[in-house]
C-alpha cells in the first residue's frame, strides 16, 4: 500500500470524524486548524483510525500523535 493511498484513507477518516471537507485535510493539518478538535475528539479520531486500518495504537504514545 502506497503513501498516497494511506494519506487518502487518513484524510477520509479525519474528515468524517470532524465533519469537514476531505480536501481541507492536508499532511500539515494540525489540531489547531480543525474546528471542533478537542481532547475528546482526539480520542475519537484515534479510535476511528484504529478501526479504519484494523490496528491498535499504543495508548502510551497516543497523546503524542
């Protein structure tokens, strides 16, 4: 799976989680640039990423993401 495919999926997950246009999500997008991003929505996003990619992220490092 190429980087472009992964970034596309990630953009889709971020956009769906925050109900924003996927085109507004870029590699350089930060929490400050996404309306409604909070500590709770950060955890929801991490959960959605885990579901989308069928993986588990270690909670110890989740705050750094």
